[in-house]
C-alpha cells in the first residue's frame, strides 16, 4: 500500500464535553483528551496538517452557544490550535457539511483523514460516513474519541456500549480504527492502516456469537 497523505481532524474538543451537559463518559474525558493532545503533538512533529473544528449552535442554545463558556476549546487543545493549518466552525454532525474542508483537503492532496474528538455517537460517526462518498480514506483513534450514556424512547445504552459498538461498526465498513499509539507509529513509518470489511466482520460475528441461520 502507498504511504497515506494524512490530515488530522480534531472534532469539537470543547469545554461542553468536559464541564457542560454533554460531558464525555467513556473513555474517560481526561484520558481521551491526553490522546488527542498526543496525536496533535505527533502530527506537528511529522508534518501532518491539522484541522481543528468547533461546533456552534444558535445563540441561547443549551449546548454550544457561541456566547457560552463551554463553546471554548479545552485549554490543552486551544494552546495547540495556535499552530494548526486550519480552523473551522460547523453546525452539522459531519465536518464536511457547510465547511470548505473538502476543498482544503483536495488542495493539499490529502487522501486520508484521521478523526479524533467528540462525540463518537454523533460527529465522529457523522464525519466518517460523510467522507465515504467524497472518496477519502478514514482513520479513527478509538482512545482519542469518546461517547456519552444515552437513553430515550427507543432504548438505552451505556457510553461504553455506545463507543465500543460504534468503533466495531466503523471498522467494519467506514474506517480503520486504531489506538493513538499505533497511529503515531504508522505516521512515523509511513505505514497505512487497514480496516476490516462488512463481509469479514459478518463472518467473524457469526463465528463469535455462535449464531445459526
């Protein structure tokens, strides 16, 4: 496989996910934050361009309102964001919707995006799926992302269930899912990361569950 031309995308590493209504539950917000910072530092060392994205809701919104304290980037990300290649605000789950990220990636001949940030169950999965029709390969750092507990009329799931299920789902079709440490090694060595596919994942699922059809 040829060496990927990567860009690191840091999605919504904002105070909302640390001190706001959407505080990350799994992996721990402190641990995932440390991995995001680690990925940003590695990208700077290795010459991988970084784009930092912030979600912006309308004024007065209970989350991500631009006038609120929780709209701000976490300080650990904010101090690193001074040196990144691009910064965006968005109002949809996908980092591509309503931004010129696609054009910037193509102008810089990027073929692979690496997703970090929040939340696994909204903007990470939305961005990974959004990249598919655009032809970009996707990597997701499982320990540099995070989810929240969910409950509604359709059911409930813990943050760990949500996160682990979506990581398996993404790796089965839309992304190569790996850890930050493995990604840093891949970047430094110019190595491409491999994803599974839906057929292999289905087969392994049948074998693992012992399901009979």
